[in-house]
């Protein structure tokens, strides 16, 4: 019997996965779930009964697939492999969680227990603006149904909610004794002789001020009559100045007539070069046709907008070819006209008409480099304007159709995913993904169903 009862057991690779596991534990605990994380729970570094007890208690086994998390699973004594095989033997619901961009490819020599992960839908997590909706999707679609089926409450229990501390009682302070105010001090007595002295000084002050004003006026008159009508930069005056004044005047001359003009010239040259580069750069990277052309698929009569970007002609709509196995976005056929169909990689290879082909990994990378890079700017430039700050700057018109895997529709409204023709290994292939915060080329299992865009030969 387990000492503690858990809802979720988190398994992870310490190299690269510890921070992700910690984050997931923290967010799940805030939701009220009881989470086992061996970093906190284990005292000794051995695969002990504590792990088995926790696995028996928790209905959900969550495995964090960070970069190369499965590489060491070829070893019989690997902890992640042992935890996974124990969970499989106990028939726990396994939920693989992979950060978008991670490379957790299953090694070809991995045992069957590890390769079974390929038949399970991965839940993707991104540590950007989309974290909250993706995390909420994971909780509502993957975690809560399992807990409900295992007689757990549908609403996560608020475990460990600490009561707010009561306000401390202020100490009793004795009332201060009112003291009598001391009598006001008597004004100092001024001797009559001192008063007379003060009055005499006051009488002298106006006379001194008047004499001072007269002296100042005489000095001004002498300056005006003087033949020295000073120009600070006249050589004869410089000769009569002390060394410190000569140095300051020379410095002023250099600043006014040398440094400032040179700086102005340099600034003008830089501004000209920047404006010239911006003009050339914007012209080189703007769409080559403002109005998309229309291509008609001769196989079924479907019409698609096309757009030319960087010398390549792309379809500006998702494929709607129905003569291979396909799925509607979010499982709703009313989305077909706008979002197109979702295809497994095998069927995606058959979708493009003659004269067109499924883009390669290199094609997608060149596209991203051309329109702004693997970053938020690149994603915005390809997203439709109706999708969270999308600019659709090149007419590509990417839509967040999400994906389909094993009966589940995921990420509709959050991600646009497009298959490439380039394989990663026998089980996986590369794809382009666009989110609200990023754009990149990654790989995933071929039995996922993604959108398809075709590229002209």
C-alpha cells in the first residue's frame, strides 16, 4: 500500500528534462493534482519500492520527452526505461509530453517497450504565449478523462491549500502619561547699547549698496569706451589671455568648426546608407505578386490560390484532395473549405497534383529564412490576419488547423502544421509548424495527420 496517493507520476531525463518536469509539476500542483516527482520524493538514489508504490497509486504516467530523452533507453538499467516498463506492466495511462522543438527520437535499437510510445499521441508544450492554452488542453483532454474513468473527481481537488494566516493580535500598550508642557522661555534681554549698534549698522548698509552700484556703472562705461571690441577668436586677444583661457577658446574653436561638421557629415552618410538598405531590402522581400493566381486541380476541379515568394510558387491554401484517407480539421466537416484536410505523412505524399510536389525540409527552411526567420516575426508574416496578430505579409495564408492522431483532434486554433517530404527516420518526418510565438521546422511521427501545402516544380 502506497504511503501517499498520487494522480500523476512524472518521469523525465535529468539532462535537459528537469526544468520542464519541475514546471509541469508546479502548474499541475496549482490545479490541485497530486504529483509525484522523484527528485522531491526519493531520499536514496535507487529504484526502490517508493517508485513502484507511486506508480501503483497514480493512474497517469507522464513522461517528459526532452532532447534525446530516449537515447539511453537501450540500456537495461536505465531509470526512464524502468519507470516506463513498470507503468506499462501496471496498465497506466501513458501521456508523452514533448516541448515543441525537442528531438526525442526513438533509437532504432530501442526495446519494444520504448517503441510502443510511437503509437501514443504526444502532447506538445511550448514555453511562450501558447503555454496556457496548450496546458489547459492537456488537462481537459488528456488528464481529466483518465481521472474521471478512475473514479477521481472531475474537478481537481484543491490539495494543500493553506489557510490564510490570521492577523497577529497587537500588544497592549499602556496609555502614556500626559506631561505638563514646560513654560515658554523668556525672550532674551537686549541691552540698550546693542540696539544702538544694530541700528547704526542698518543705517550704513544702504549707503554701501549705493556706492557699489556707482562703481559698477563706471566699470561698464569704461568697457564701452575701450577700443577692445572683443571677438573671442581674434588672435591679438588670444595673445593677451592667460594660458587656461587660450586652451578653452581653442577647444571651443575645434568643437564648433571641426568636430560638429564632421559628425554631421558622418550622420548624413549613415542615414543615407540605412535608407538605401531598407528600400532595397523591402523591395527584395516583398511578395512578387499582390494578387494571387488561381490553380485548378485537374483531378477533381478544386481551385487553389497560389502565391510567388522568393522565386518559388506556393499554394496559398491547404489541400482538399479527398481521394486518399483524410480528416476534417477539429473533426468538423464545415471546416473543410477554409482549413482543408489533414493527412498522414504516407497520404500527404500522394496529395499534390502533377507539376507540384510536397515541399522538402530545405524548402521550408528557405521559406522561413526569406520571410523573417525561425521566430515570432516569421510566424506573423505567414499567418492570416485573423489569427492573433498575423500579418500574412506574403499571401501564404497559414491557418491553425491543428492535427489528428489516434482519434484525437488537437491544437485547432493554436498551430498550423505542414508535412514535408523529408524523413527523419522510418517512423518520423519533418514538418513546418507555425504558432503565435514561433516558426520552425521539426519532426514528428508519420501517423500524425497534418495539413499539406504544395510547391510548384
